[in-house]
C-alpha cells in the first residue's frame, strides 16, 4: 500500500517528546516547516527549542506529568493529530547478569513505559481526528528477526517492546483510523548515538517527519527505515 503523504500539515497539532536536542529537535523543526502547530515535550520548559515550537512540561517517567501535558496541548490548540514518541535513553553493559536493576528500570521507564502511557492518554484525542498518527522512534537493535546481541540488553529489550507497542496500537485502533508506525532513524550522532555515528540528526529525522505526514488510509503497524519498510 502506497502512503498518502500530506504536502502540508497546516491545521494539524503535533506533540514531540525530547524536542530540545538531537533527532527530536530536528523532527520538531521539520514539522514546523510543514506548517504544523508543534509542542515540544521537555522536562524543563526553559530548554531551548526550535523557532515556532511551544514548550510543554513533560516527564515521560511520570504519568501525572504525561496526562497534564496532553491536556495542556488540547486546551491550548484544541486537538492532537500527531504524537512522536522520540524521547529515549541509552544503555551499556554486556548481558543481563551484569545489568544493574536500577538501570534496567530507568531505561524501560523512559523508552517503553513512557511512550505506552503517552499513547494511552493521547489516543482519545487522536481518534477524534481524521487519521491521527503515532510515530514511535525505535532502533534496528530491537529487531527480532536478526540476532539480539549481548551488548546494551536493556536498550535492545526496550526497543523490541516499542515495536510490539506499535503493532498493538495498529491491531487495536487501526480500524478506528489510527496510523501507528515505528521507525529506525539509523545510527545518529547525538548524545545517545555518540560522535562516531555516521548520520547527522537531520538525516535521522527525515523518515519520522515523513511518517508524521501520512494521511488517512496510509500504511500502519509497520517498521520503517529511510522511507522503506523493514522486518521487525
């Protein structure tokens, strides 16, 4: 199925988590360039955001903060059309035996629990729009059709979970018009990806922005990289 890619997002309202740096910052900037009204979910509203992006205080590890942020966006703009679950943290270590439980909890809290609860609280509003969209920023290290390596076990598990969340959203709410997709932005030179990564944040943001432009009837429940579907 070919996507119905919207030329403009004028009239649409987007919430982007982790919009103050890295890939999230470039996603927010790109959505503004497509004429969307963009809210950047950040832990501190004083963080620097791209021009045209309005800060909304949001801690993805705190459900009350999540619920409050969604309500603030709806009260301010009247709707939510696009949710970009971008905020995330990395991890290290080799194998789960050496994994500190506190680190495991923190990584899954930010990378999986947060996006799940954001989707939960945004869904009633997304389903009120024509073709509400959720874009989950995942990673190729969470692909189950390839060997899961030993390094960064909590991070890999969290990204496999994000892919499962995407499928669940599509299976449960796709018939109601929701368009939910996951995206691998590639290895990007951010605080998480490190300076040796070959991609700049602008490149990592290209496909998430493209997915945010999917109109009604577009593909859903899939995993994408560089605007092409890949295996989960």
